[in-house]
C-alpha cells in the first residue's frame, strides 16, 4: 500500500466537466433502441465454410440440408421376428414354414408363399410379399418351422418414406447443430455441412485496478474476471476468442491493443472505462479516435455503454463491473454474435417470479435468476440476489441459469408476477 | 441391389431359440433399476487435473474454490462522482472544495476535512474519512470546487466484504464451470482450478446395414448416424470421445475394435445388436466373452439393452434405432458420464403436456419434446411427434430441446397433464 494521505493531483484537462455530463444526459436510449444500434454494427456475417459432420457439433448451419433418400429408405421390420402374410395369421396359433432369413443389411427379397414366412431382424427390408412382422416373443422362435402365437395384421412394419420423402429439408439454415440436429443430418446421408465461419471476437478488460496473475491485492486493486467470463460466453455462443488485457487506463496501451486485434477480428469487446469518470479511457479514446458513440442506456445494470469502429472493426464498450459486464453481454452482445452467425437467440420463456424485489424507475432491469418448477407446471424464477443494483456481487454470477428481464415501466416485482427469462445455455 | 429372391440360408446354430426368448422374458427391469445397474459400473471417476482458468470453461470443479480476499476487498465508490462526508451535504445545494482525485486502481486515502471532498471514480477506494458518494450527474462536475445539488447520506458506497468474506467458497466441487462460475472464480483470485479429468469414452455403431461415407444406398442399407449423435452428446457432457465404426455384424471386427479402445477408455458405448435377433453380435459377443448382461428394460424406446466389461472397461450396449439410441443415451448413459465427472445432472422441470398421446402399458416412455411458454407462466412441452413407438423418426431428433419422461403406470397423456422434462443443453 502506498501513502494513504496523498491523493493524485486533480488533472486539469481530462475532467468530465459540465459539458460531458450534460451531453450524456441528452443521449439516453432505451435498451431496445441501443440494441438496435449495436445490431446495425454487423450488417453481415463472416462467411461460410464446409466441415465434416464429425466437427460440426455446435456450429450454425449456413445452408439447408436435404435428405439424400426417403426415410426409411425401404419398408422394413420394426422388430426381430418373422415376416408373414396377414392372411396366414388370422387363425392362431399357426405353424409356418421358414423359407429364408433376412438379417439387417441384407438386400434379399425372398418370395413368401401361402403358409410360409421369413425370419427377419429389426431394420431388415420387409420382403415384398409380406405385410406383417410377428415379434419373436410371440412365437416359439423356430428355425425351420415356427409357431405363431399372436399376430396383428400390418403391425411392426415401418413403411418407406413414412418419416420423410427424399429431398426433404431435415435441418434448415440458421439452426445450431445440436447432437439431435447432427443425427438428423447424418441419417439423411450428409457427411459434411456448410456452416457459418466462427466470428473472431477480441475481448479485454481495462482498468489500472485490475490484477490478472493472482498476486496479493493492495488497496484499490481487484482481480480481473471480465475477460474470462466474456471469453467463455463468446465461445459458448460460437465465436473464436482472442483474449487480451488487462489494459491500463491510458490511451496508448489501449490503442496498441486495438491496433493489434482489429485487422483479424469481426468484433471487439472491451469492458470498463465507458462511463463519465475522469479516467474513462475507453470512452475518451474511442470518442476521440474511432467515432465513438457513448450512451446512457435505460437499463440496470449497464447504464454507461458505447460503441465505435477501430480501423473498420466494430467495438462494443461494456461496463466494468463484473455483474454488469456479464448481464450486458447476455442482453446486448450475444445478439450481435448471433447476428454474425445468422442464428436465432437463446430460448426465452415466461416464468413466475418467486420473490419480491425493487426495480429502478424508468430503466429495464436485468438480473440473474435461478429457475425451478412450481407444483402446477409453472416455471419459477428466483433472483440470485434481490439487491437490484448490486453490480459488484460476483458471487451471483455462478448461481444463475438465466437472466430475468423486467421492463422499464415496472418499478416493483411481486412474487407471482410474470417475468421474461432467457436461458444462459 | 443383389438378387431379390435369394434370402440368406437359415443359420443352424445362432438362432435366438426358445431359451433365449424365455431368459430375456425373465430379466425385465424397470428403467430406474437398470440405470442403477449402469451407475454401479463406474464406482469412481478418472481423477483430477489442474488447469488455468482460461481453459476451464465447461469442465467440472473437483475442489471447492475459496476466495483469496473478501469482496469487495475494500470499501469503494459505486459511481463516478465525489466522495463526501454526509454531514457536509445535509443542506443543498452546497459547494465543497475538491482536495484530491482518486481514480480506480489508486491506493490513495486522502483525508477529507469539513467542507471538503474528493473526486472519485467507480470502483476506487472510498477515503476513510468519507461515507457517501455523490454521482457526478448530481453535481456541476467542478474540478477545484464542486456544487453538490443532490445527495443521500451513505449512498453509492460498496462496503468491504458485503458480497462475501475472504475464505468464502465461491464455487463448490461438482459444479460445471459456466461463464458465470468462471467469473466468480476469477474474481476471487484463482488463476487455475482443479477439475475432473475428462473421461475417455469410445463409441461406435454396429450393423451390416450401416453406410458411413454417404455412398448411394442399396436396399437394406441406411446411413450411420448414431456414432455422430453420441459423440456430440458425450462431448457436450464433458467426455473426450474416440469415435469408431461402423462395425459389421461379426464378432471378430467388434472384438478387434473393443481390444483397441478398451485400454485407454473409461467407458465404451456401442449401438445396435443388443436385441434378440439371430445376428445380434453385440449381445452374443459380450455375453460369451465379457460377462455381458442383457435386459428387457421397461422403457420405450429402448427395451433391449445391456452392459459388460471388456478387458475391465465398462461397456454399455444401446439400441440401434437412432431415436432410441439418442433418448437412451440421455436417460441411461449421460448419468454414467456425470457420475464419472462427479457432477449433477441436467436441469429437470415439471412441464404441462401440450398435446395428447398414448404410452406403452407398463413401460416408462421417453420422448423428444419442444418447450414453450403458456400465458400464465406454465412451461409447455409439445412432443415433436406423437407416434410414441416411432423410433425410426430421425427427423424428430433435430426439433427437440428436452426429453419428456412419462412414468410406466401412465398409459395416456392428455393435454394439461404434468410431465417431467429434462433439458438437453
């Protein structure tokens, strides 16, 4: 710790001053309007590439995938058992002669005459002359002859094309490739798919107070976490991340980092220094040199935010407080990444508030919530903390699985009120 | 296509026979009991390792993370503005002399006397002699002297330790490291964390009918998708995956693949060949050579399933139908992977059925559902298809975001009924 009683000298030229405060007061924007400004930063995505399906999980489809064949491609047995003619199994039990054996993968189509049947395995093509499969459990399992004990005409048959016809789109452009989508695509015959290129997003935290190496803190310092949270969230959302920083509160190091990352990045995200303080280097540098536009957004947390273009690359400036940065990422930056990827946003649900809390007048509120179930099938949302403005509560970050979004016109949420929630995952 | 009218000869020795059918009939198990058998296969996980936090997202914490310092570590300003003594701002407006400037990251603690104040930035340490922060917006922003226009005693101050004290566990062993958890851990001073080693899971699909290279299909063939779905789901759940196959329906190639992967795998998962057909090579080989235990599980889809140990490594045999394999992965295998990782399972909710459908008597039903919201905050679950047993509907795989779980004793679900659902994500 340095001398406790010697404050830094008052800078002459860099104070916020009455003008700045006045200007900022004028450019208040609703959260929706500000989000529209940010979305306009990325009119187009970073293009497409072809990848083998084994590397496609988590990517975003950039072109529809149409089925190479109908599904099923051929009428087949839904059970292990015997392919029979319904006419032969109306009076039970009955004994039939087993004239052939059709395993899965066989292309055989043995002819079945009256009183005959074929032993057949699940998925194997149903002989053209059969119309019914009798499960082995409803027989004596005989090999040369079999006793059929129960049967139902037409049962246990999967008809060609009953799922979809050839040419059907099984996964549409703009879909994120979950394991299930991958299955649909692979089953339809695709071995590679066209996906959006991963946007490259550079991220850093700014602030003289930030310590990144775990060293013991002195008064005034804190551990840098924003770049880690944002990098992990960006990767979760499909970006490639270049993580830098922490960058001190001086223009040269920040400009140097921006110069370094801008040429290869589709988007740059910085945290801190975006407010009305005397040392808000992000605001000062971006305003002076990158057409920076700084706003008082009608949201809590996250009032001071801004954007710019550094050497042509869009830059988004988030607040420095960890909870603010994290929540503002989810609400303001994630949609920008999703636009770059041309993919729909996360699932949004209507939940029921499970507690009371206050909301800032005239500002939309974002808060971390934990979801649960009510006994009647209602989705419950419980705030991880109920001190709405406590943007330094980093402990809240870990316990949430969604963000709650309270409209600006609501000044108090009461247990039982409906609440919009958006899943993190 | 080969000759349509020449079925394979009936094998003399490999038929299921009456005994096998009888035996299988006897070893019926409920889904819960079968899941217990599978969980017992993995009494312990694959150990732990230390990773830098930059590589920790998605991993599972293997040890509690305790905070190096309290949070906030020092009492600090919640806003950009002026640190004042409440006693000096009881009568407003008032002009105060600005005696120092404390930016974020400064360790200064300037003394404030009567009629004095200090300009301060968000996050900067509050001078010991101050007790209140006045936001710059409530002042004229002066540098040498400032006019305070509005103030509230004690406001805009974050007190040391008000989030948590030093030593507090900010993330507990067994937690999956989301971006939020990563933030809590980084903010608490950790630069690396102890996580579970990723279990190595080898997976392959078996079946002579499977085509993996996208070649045109002949009668009886279909495109292999299970290994892709399972690999993607296993990676999503935290495993390292060795993907093999497809393996033909003969013992030697399957034994060869098992020999190859078993030494380095924590778990092996195969699909297909687990039923009562004459060519069910997985069942036959594992039963003969690996202590295989095959069950008729009281679940739909997924009745025939089994497990074994190959050279000491647990093997789980899933059904071959794509939808069955995928749903049975979620219900039966994912919990095994989660036990290896010592992590809790996915969020489970009570939803409201949004359609009617039939359920198999006496068997638990798994079905893919799509979640949505009712107007009253109810979570709605709509089946992607309502043909309960249509396990070949690979198109259903892509459209779901959860599995619905219907207990065995329910034989029909009616819109409005409550339904247990488990998120895929």
